[in-house]
C-alpha cells in the first residue's frame, strides 16, 4: 500500500485570494495617502476658526481686546494692555501656532490683501473686541495641489469655511 503524498505548491484559488488581499491593501494605502493634503488643510482651517472663536469669547468675557497676528509661518494671539500688545503665555490655549510645513496663507480684510511679511514690530491684523465684534476677514490656505480652503470671519463672530477650487 502506498500513501499519497500531499500536493506541493499553491492552488489557483489560493493564489487568487492572496492577489485580491494585496490589491485591497494597496488601494487602502493609496487612498489614505492621496487625501492627506486636503485633511491637513481642513484641520488647520478648523483649528484657526475654533481658536479665533475662543479668543473672541474670552475678549468679550474679560472686557479686553485680543489681537491675532497672522504671518507666513503661523499665527499668534496678543492681549491689549496699557503697555500695548502683549503675547499670550506659551503654554495656554491661545499660544502661538505654526502652520504645517508647506502651507501658504493669504489674509484679506475688506477685499484688500494684507502683507503677511511684516517685521518683528507688527501689530495684530485681526482684533476680537470686548464688545463682542471681530475684524471681518478672509484667510485662504493652500497646501500642495489640494483645493484651497477659505475661512471667512464676520463682524458678529460667525465663520464660514469653504473650498475655493483647484490649486494653481
């Protein structure tokens, strides 16, 4: 009596299953990497909007103006004191923030572009007033080839975030 030896190698069905699994994993990785610029832009826009809203609420509650300085590298919050504009502490929620690497920002007020390359002795371009109002603005953020994102702030401290087409 001879005992049949087990077959060697893989069957066609086993090979097809492995190829399908590898293809699904490759697709998942491709999709997660492809939209990363859009996600980063959305996160930056949401964070900016939330922090400006928090600054305006704090300005109204404290009765003191809070300014926002925006530049090409990020943004910072400042408190108006009798000695002028003072930086917020670096450990608080209104500390200075840096944009993600490669992000480009463009700020405008009343339809006019604001120069974000001002020197060290700059004053805030946006102000949350103790009266509960905000300097109206439009901040456009761009990163890589993702569609631009615009955060608009109105005088009554309401915000609108929108995609503004394809990057150029």
